[in-house]
C-alpha cells in the first residue's frame, strides 16, 4: 500500500512538472510582457541622443536620466520634446537598459 502511494505521488509530481513546462513554453509572449511589467519605469520628455545607443530624458521632477538601447527603431522614431513612458532595467554596470517605450 505504501509503495502504491509513493508511486502515485511520484507520478503526480512528474505530471505537474510536465504540465508546468508545457504551459511555460506555450505562452512566451505573456512571459515576455511580465518581464516588462516587473521592470522599472519613468515618464519623461525625450531630449535627444548622446550617441547611437544612449539618449537623455528629462523627468517631471526636473531630474535627468540616461537610457541605453540598441533598437534602431527608437533612434529613427523618438521625437525630441515628446513625453514617453520608459520601461527599463539596471544592468550590473548601473546602466539603464530600455525594454520598452510607450507613448
């Protein structure tokens, strides 16, 4: 009886692990969006590009921040003087790395 119970619990654990793995793989878009939701964010006015990967933003508090992104679309489409919400994370070098920008 004890052996049957152990086998049943092991089977249940394996099924649970497989089920969790399948769900995690089935929804990559939701997983990616949850990373954005967990990142830091600031709302501010785009000032301009410092170089091809760094740009400056002025927050409503008057503070300035520098963000980094290698996304060429941002370089071509962000307009100076326009207010955006910047979603970012801080890397191990203390740099603010953009994950998403929303108008």
